[in-house]
């Protein structure tokens, strides 16, 4: 990995930090590629929860590197978009819940990476926006697809059409994030949240993520069928046996 991405794995929690604070953690090609490598390493380490955040006090990820994009032709832009999609998809498909610890600006591609996470926790200083329209383009790393699924069609259109920047309080009201915490408490709070997730039964949690993600890809009927098969397939697993036995014995479960 390039030195612009840091991966730390501790107690089954993988934390990936975009480390370009002087550039507000903007994403150029080497950083995106390193982010993809870090996700692969975190999965290989069997992480049971993933945290994605930015270095410094100002930005989560302020977007893609505009100096890199400015002179692209359509073919180069398509390749860059594919790389962004690959990374966002890897976050969405990571076999454990992913938490975005949004410690500051999350614009453009930065917001799109946050949208690919399962949960989003924002510092009170955070500002979010799909700001691509101001550059004469549209979101290209999944924003036009994931944002409406999260906040609804009307809100997504307003955010994308006007390039609106919303503060943490408004982001919470609009459903962009699930929590807002004091800036100096963000890292500790996200760490505790990740630890709680890592303590959950891993097999069941992975199945829950896959099943919820499926609801975005298919009809209700097909989604219900996928849920039923997934639910039934968990019976006989160590998690299921331990969870139900502990319930019947009136004790806390001890998941592997």
C-alpha cells in the first residue's frame, strides 16, 4: 500500500485511514488502489468489523483529486470511475459491517465511499455533499444509485442537482448519517461501536448484511425468498446453536 492509506487491525476490528490531510484526504489513483489493497488485507485478516475514516481534523475525504481529473478524456474518466466503483463495491460487499467515521468534509467521492458503508457516524463538525454538479459532472462512484436508496428520491435529487452541502445536524435529519457525536468523541465512539459489532455472531451478521444488501438489488418477492433461504441456512451453525442454547439456559452467549 502507498503511505497515503493506513490499515490497523486490532481485536477483530480493521481500521482504514485515508492519510493525505494536507490534501484533505482527496483520492487520487494511488490512494484508491491502496484503499482497495487495504480492504483485501482486512478481509484476509478475518476482520469482524471495518472502520473507514480520514486523517487530520478537517476531512473524512474531501472528494476525488480534481487536479488529476481536470484533463481526462472520456476513456480515462471511465477507467477512473471503474476504479472508484471497484473500491465502493468492495466496501459494500465487505464480509462484515463497515462504519464510516466522518470526521470532517465528505464531498463527492468521499461521500460516495461513506454511502457504501453500512453505518455512518458524523462528527458535529462534518459537512457532507454530492458536489460534482459544481464541476460540470455528476456523481460517478455510485452516488446516483446509493443516495436515493438511503434518503429517498426527492432528497437525493435536491442534493445532487444543487450540489448542496449539509452540516451534521441536517445530515442526521435527512437520514444521511445515523448518529452525530462531539468531534473529540468521534474516534472513541466509533471504536466502541465497532467493538460491539465484532462481538456479534460473525456468521449471522454476515448473513444479515448480505440479506439487507439484496433488498437493493431485486424485487420484494425475490428478496423475501433470499431472506428465507439465508435464515434457514443458519440453522446448524455454531452461532445458531450457541445463541439459542444460551437463551434457553438464561446466560450470555459465547460466540466464536
